[in-house]
C-alpha cells in the first residue's frame, strides 16, 4: 500500500485569462471554483492574459482563492502567460525558471523544481504552450524538450496544440477553414495537404515521454473542440511523465461537463500520480 496519497496535477487553458471581451470575469470565477473542487497539488494554467498587470494582482488573487503558491512565466506572444501553482505545505517550489528555452518558444516553457513532502527526490515540472499556428514550430519546440523524455524526474504539462499518434483522424475537413490547413495538416512537397501533423507529439513519445491515456488504454477523450459549432473534438492538452519517472499515473481524466464546456474552449486534464520508489 502506498504511504502517500496520490499527487493531483491539473492542466488547464483558461481562454483569455478567464475574461470575456467585455472584461467580465464570470468564467474565471467559475474556473477557480472548479479547480478548488478538484483539490489539486499542482496546477498549470495557460493563457493567463493580463494576469501580470498591477503587480500580478490576478495571479495573487487566484493563488489565494486556491490556497496555493504561484509563479508566472511571461509569454513571448499575445500575452498568453503561463502560471504554475503548488499547494504548500505538501508541495513547495525549490527553484523556478520562467523560460528555459531563452525566448525560442512561441509562448514559453517554464521549469519548476518541486519538493513533495516526504519525498527526497525533486519533481521537475515543465510547463508550456506550443505554437498554435505552425507544425514546424511545434516540432522545433518539441525538440527542445526531447532531452527530458528519458529522465526519472520530469512531468511535461500544457497545451501542446497537437494530437497524438493513434488519435482519430478527421472523417472530413469541413470543420476547418482552408486558410488554417497549414496550421494543422501535413504539407507535402508539392504543396498538397495530408493528415493531421502529429510530428511534435511523435517526437516527444519517441524520446520517452508517456501518454497516460494510451498507457492506461483509455477511450479517446477530447480536450478541446466543443466551443464552436462545427468544430471537432480533439486533444491538445496533456500531462506527460518522462519514461523513468518515479511517480506513476493512476488515473487520467478529462473533465467534460456542461460546466467545464461553458468555462473555456479547453477542458481541464487531471492526473493522479502515486510514488513508485
């Protein structure tokens, strides 16, 4: 029997920082309520737009509401900052690096070295948001991270804007405007388009990162695609342990409910991990 309770990790893209175009924060309020109910130990939030304003007021407010400690990683594009939160005293930051790729990502990739209560080894959480526009850029971003795939201490968390090998291909392309084919599809040398470009995820998995949904033989569950009529359900959001991580994923869940569908264009992904050694 495991001496420690499972470690709960959540990845969630908030969509424009939880704010609507009119500035209202009802979605953010609902998001914080939903996260509170999950009782997470580690939370990785993407698109924390405007959260850096006024000395990080929103970061501090969200952290206080969740009873967690937060670190912000500024995004290089569109103000889509990353926020990593941990719940003391069980989990604490040892070190935090806002951008380990030195500005080479479309958004950013942060690294949090965490100490889990009762565990000597540090848990390293890489938090990122891959380029939504260019499969080539996503592949390049993945290459930055493949060095971590074979480690025994790393979780890769975030919105990777790519689907995984084995995820279903679209039956038609009616859902996607032709102007967005280059964002999502393989482009052949002659300029024609093929299937979805999954190169970035393929590189990460080949490097050693594990897709818990595949490892646990779970049925396909979308993490995005519910927000707009005519869109298709697809995966974009992941919690990927490195090959030899000393924490094993027990459960891996996408929270797909009417409430989460109305709160953002992505759905929360939740992993419960237990210590194996």
